[in-house]
C-alpha cells in the first residue's frame, strides 16, 4: 500500500484529496492544525495539532513518522489575505510568506529522510504566483508568497533529481473553498480529481513544471 502525506487535510482541497486517495486504496497521513468531523470519519491517520510555521511542531511531525516511508508528499496548507495598494497590512504579508512559502519548503526538507527514493512531491500553489500571468494587480502578499513558493519548488525539483524524486507545482483552479468565501467555479472534489491526474502524470521528464489542474502548462 502506498502512503501519501497531505498538509491542510482537514477541509477544502486537502480533505478532497484525502478522499480521492482513500478511494484509490492509499494510506493517508492527514496533517492539520485542527481536525474536522468529516476527516475524523475517514480511515486517514490524522496528525493534528501541527502548525507548520512552528519548527518544534515540524520536528514533532517528523518524529511521529519515524517508521513511515512516504511515497507522495502534498504540500497543500496555505493562507490568503486580500490586499490593495494603499491598504497593505505587512503583518499579513509576512504571515503569507511564512505559511505559503517558507513552511512548505521547511516541512519538505524535514521529511526528506522519510521519502522513498522515487517518491513524488506536489506543491499546491496558485497561478496568482505567476508574474507573466498577472494582468489584474493587487493581492501583493499572496502573489509574492506564491511566486516564492514556485521558486523554491523549482529548486527542489533540481536538487532531488539524484534520488529520482519528481516535483509538481500545481494550480488547483478557482475552487469553492472558505479561502475565497466559496466563490470559486469548481468544487474541491473536481479540483482534487484533476490534481490527482496531474500527480499521476508527474515523472522525471516533467519534474519542476508549473501546471493548471486542468492540464494546461502555466507561465512563470
């Protein structure tokens, strides 16, 4: 049985991904700050109480996985604070950098010894981190943090080639989650199905690529 670890697995896209992989017979390690009734009703192994911005919590997570080899790591946790020029809260900007970029790379590095050679890593990012695709401005903290995440994921795809570990950088689509007040155009379930397809297609030839969940290649 293959094992996938999913961060931010208690709701939204993370929970939908857990459901998809459970249906495919994977062992799920669901990592979150707070679990949910929906997640608790599944067969996932839940590791709650983990704040990925806290280094001590990351160490605790690693310790709990000491005998658990991982085949797929999905870095899904994230945060969004809308902002516009003239009204930017830089505390929120800093939080988004830490949660959306630094913590994702930090937890990945901490779990490298738990990843099987030939494993896969997927980062759930956003096309709002694309510089070439930015035609509407605003969202400074979110855009900058996701661009930073994309850069870090690209470096990981190069550094992990000797171990045969492929890295995907994935935009989930405009998804109906609490992050966007449920204003998206596709459901978490539909997004998860697409993301699972993209991850299945991930290999050492396309590692480090930036994809829309619908299969479209996105510009950096």
